[in-house]
C-alpha cells in the first residue's frame, strides 16, 4: 500500500492544473533524462520481468545470453528512430505520430494506422496485465480471499487513479520510480543468491560461464534455431522500429521532451542503459538456474515461474517482497502508459477532439475523462475474457496475432518515408488487411517453402514488405506529393 500511496502522491503533485496537452505530451516540458529512465520500465513489462530470466536455461534449448544478439539489434533500431523518425515527428509538431499518415497519404490511412495501434495495444496491454494478475492472484491476493476479478479491478483502478489527471506529465515521473523499483528487486535478488552460493559479485561472470550459460553469439546456429545470430539481430532492429518508433505508447514520452535535441539525447541514453539492464536480467536468470540446482529444486516446465517460485518460496522474505514490488512496478510502468496512449490516440486520431471547434474546453475535458474510463473498462473486460478462455495456446495466438498489426504500420511509414509516390488513399484498407493474412499463411508453410526457415518475429518484415508492395501497386509517381523530408 505504501508503494501505491507514493504513486498517488506523485499523481496529485504533477496533475495539479494539468491541461489536455499535459495529459497528451506533458506540455512538451519533460526532462529528457527522466524520460530515458522511465522508458526502461515501460519497455520491460511485467512479462519481461519474469520471462527474460527464465529463457537463459530453458529446457531443450540452452539460450544462454543469446537474447543480447537481439538487444544489439535494438541499438541499431533506436539510432534509426532518433535520426530518421524523431525529426519528422518534431518537424510536424505531432501529438499523435499517426498524424504523419494523414499528411502523407490522407484521412483513410490516418484512421487505419491509429486503428491498428488501438487494436494491438489493447490486446498487448491486457495480455501483459493478465499474466501479472495471475501471479498476484496466486501468491498475494488469492490467499487473502480475493477473487481473480477483484485483483484485476484493483489493478486497473489504481492505474486509472494516478493517470486520469496528469497523463504523460505524471507518467514520466511514476515510470522512473517504477523502473528504479524493478531494478532494485533484480539487484537484491542477485546479491541474495550470490551470498547463498558464497561467491563474490566479481566472480559471478566466471560462475555463469562455468555452468554453460555465458555464450552470447550463435553464428553457426541454423535457420530453424531461435538462437541464430542473423534472425535475432534482425528481429531486434525490427522490434525497436515498430514497437517503439511506430508505437504511440512509446513515442508519446519522447514527444513530451522540450525539443528534438533533448528527445534524441533521451533515446541514446535509454539505449545504453537498456543494454546493461538486459545483461543484469540475464545474469539473474543464470544465477536462478545455478541456485535451483544447488538446493535441488526442480526447474518448472514453464520457465516464467522460476523467478517467482524461488523469490517467494526459497529466498529470504525481503527478496519475496521486493519481487512483488518489482513485478507490480514492471507491469504498471507498461500498462499506465498504454492506457494513456490509447486515450490519446482515440481522442486525437479517431474522434479528432482537438479539431472540434463546436465543443468548449470543458466539454473536451469531460469527454477525455470518459474515454480514459472507457479504455480502463475495456482493458478490464479483455483481461477477464483471457481468464474465461483459460487456454494458453489460444491466448498466446491472440497475443502473437496482435504482433501482425505492426507490419502494416511498418509498410505505411516505410513507403511514406522512402518514396515520393502518391497512393489512392481509399484503397489502402484492402492492402493493410490482406498483408497480415498473406503473412500468416506464408508463415504457416514457411518450413516447407523455405527449406526449414521459420520467420519468428521476422514475420513483421514480411508483413511490412507485402504492405509496401501493395501500396506501390495502388500508387502513382507524382512530383508534388505530400512527402515529409527527413
């Protein structure tokens, strides 16, 4: 309760006299360093908090530190965002990044881009909160007599309480607190395990290497191997581009910086810090496997359960408490910004609330609050739907399908930035609907068609390519097109 009280106090302080512009982009006055730290927590969701440590020694596929190949790809993607996308967004003075699509292609493309974001972020945010709610229900609130829907309702309500007034202006501060809380939990766990294993902190790298978890690069892995360097690195570049650079949730924080130069400094700082944070998470994962072996604990079939199982049942009580706080912090730092971004995109892109000259300022404020409440309820109902389905395969497929929605965004933005062609705006919808469907069927038969090759997250590249080709087919060369120069 102390943790949530601190969040609410921060919300009260930052939310006083806040305007809709403050809610959307923090009045373009957010300190860049604060944004950089807060983005760490937003990019590492509650799912990541418990999943990254688990993949290190996953049964059947010793992935070791292969995830760092993807993180290196992130760095390239973030540089492209800072040098290519951010200058466009700041030059156009955007509140929602999908405003670029309207300027470049037209109203239909604008609504389509925002619609894909709303769909993918609703499913993604709900899925992440659902997995965290399961852990809280099983280990914390469930034993106290609360039902699962109580856990979900309290989670959503608390997020709404500290975001409804200040929005991004509040989130850049609360996300910083939550990032720190999450990292403290990881560091404390590493210290505790090191002490239990009777090894010094500087001996941890050699200990990890001795147990076979220290490999970073997998250059000789085949195409079917998830550790393959080219697949991991390329996926990292694409993940950074589409899930940060083309995502209103992540870019909204960057747009709250005072100017382009500060936003770029934020992105570069965030990239470097995130690199070392991922090393920290993977080191924790290796230590969890080593510690479990030393005390004779069987590794769970679902490796996501390894961290919570050891933290809550086998390590000192303070570690269990820090794990719960860290898990909540990781989940909230992702979900609170998602809720704000959903509200912003629906208000600005779909309803075009800021362009409505017939409504008074008070009416727009009231409508914005209603939209915020509406998306809170939608997240609540979607999480309960996941619980009703109660089928891991079905739920995972839903989450994976949400990833397909980034492909059309990649194709739209790439076509806009790399060509000067004019598209037939009203024909964009069939293109962006057909591309994910074709990508899905190609992915299903990829092993037969491409000699064992599996796309994995590279399906986004295929999806984007098909969208790009489709846009080319419905476009024509024109000199005086609405092309935004970088």
